[in-house]
């Protein structure tokens, strides 16, 4: 996936217009004049991956090389202006044909900001929390964000459950300090409850039990299909319970 700024597409259009309307007497060198417009137009074709059109622009590239050799005060001649217009007219036909096979998809805004979902997941958690998550949890929360942004809601729920469970294992090891391995979600919550560790909040454990029964099991066993609103609701729940677990893991055991 690559992000393409909409302005890049506008630049192609403005480039076509300028080069088609180039007339005798226009300066070749300098900001926003003929050579700079040709260079910008060609680079934008490459940027947008219009490979066929770029190859069809060989004549324009050769004309650019010829014009570049002229002096700093040189201007476009009548013959050069006519040649430039003819070349751009030919390129436009190729560009139009290639453009018909290229589609741009617009990501619609959600309740969760698109930029944060795609690029700044750490900003959706309490300060400093995301940096303390396991690599696996960070990966899954980032994937969940991308899935919500692109409206792959059930996939988002799947990654959210993986992310929470990864932090639950970290939470369990911090509180229980166990030798047991490969416990289930429910078993880990039960073991933490048994410790009656003063760092743990019973509401956190209730949330974890609720997420397991209401979301985790139906999601991992194919019983539930989510829509994007449900996925966002679940994301808020996941952020809340993750913030809680990390806060409790960071709490000191008070002397009795």
C-alpha cells in the first residue's frame, strides 16, 4: 500500500495545460517556466506509476534535453512551441487510455481518526502505554487500526483479540510470576484473581472476562461478523482494558 497525495494528480493536469498552451517567447529557464514544468510533469508521471505514459514521453524527454542546452535567457521559439504542443497532444491520448485502468480509493473518516489508525497508533492509547506493549501486541493493534481504516471490520476484531491476549499474558506473568505455560485466557484471569494482588483492579478482571466471553470466543471461532461501527466500539474497549493492565503492571506493591 502506498499513500498518494491528491495534489500529485492535480499536478499532472496542470502540467498538461501549461505545456499545451506554451507559446513563442516563454522563458525556458527559471521557476515555473518551460523546463521546470516539463521536468515536474515527467517526474509526476513516475511518481504516480504511469509507466506506459512515461515510456510514451520519450520525445518530450529528448526535447527537454535539447532545450536545457540553450542559454539562461533563451525563450521558446515558434517551431519549438508547435513541437511541444504536438508531443503533449500525443502523450495525452496515451495518458487517458492508461488512466482508465487505474483506480484511486478514498479512505472515509471514522470515529477514530484515519491518520492515527494508519500511522500513529500510539496516540490512541494513554501516554507511554503503547511503547510498553510487546512487539506482537504493537503489531496486532497497528494491523487492527489499518483494518478499521480500510473497513475490514472482522479482521480488525481478530487482531484486537490477539493484541489484548498478548498484553494479558504480560499482565499475568507480572502479577502471578508463574511457572505454568500455555494457559488459556480464562485460566490466566482466574489465576490473577486468586492472587488478590493489591495492584489489580477487580473491574479490570471483569472487563477481561467480559471481552473473553462476549468477543474473544465468538471472534476466534467463526461465529461473528463485525461491521465497522462494532469494530470501532471494540477498539475503544481494547484500548481501555490495555491502559488498565499496563497501569496496574507499573504500580508498586505497597507495604502491608
